[in-house]
C-alpha cells in the first residue's frame, strides 16, 4: 500500500486494483439467528399450523406471613423516639426596652 502511495506522489500512473474476490462462504446472519432461536425453543414451529404448546401464565410466589410485632409477641420493643420540645426564646433586657416582646 505504501508503494502505491509513493508511486502516486512521484507522479507515476497507478493501475486500478482488481475488484474484490467473489465471496465463497457467505452466511445469512438472519437465518443463522432464526435457527439458533428455534434450536433453543426445542424445534421449529410451523407458522401456518396451530401452536403445539401455549405458554403458561406466570405464577406469583406465595409470600411468607408477616412477622409479629414486638407487642404481639409479648416482648418489649424499642421505645418510641421522643421529639425535642421547643424551648421558648429568652427575652433580653434590650428587647424589653424596645417593647417588641408583646408584653
């Protein structure tokens, strides 16, 4: 390839390369994919005939019953978290002097 580029750069005439050789082993990818799918399903089903197997609807797994709460089981549970009590804002003497404390 480099030789061709050098020859072209020097001004020599370069003959066109022959066309690509004819492919001898061409694989139809769509057919190969379809064959693979059919093989995984267990054989090819005819499109015109009735289907031999209908897929069963998916079933849900049974859930385990919920665990008992501590109160139901008769054992002490965690104490509830107490929310903080809001504290009143202290009124300073400067605020009282302005008279904006509401009293």
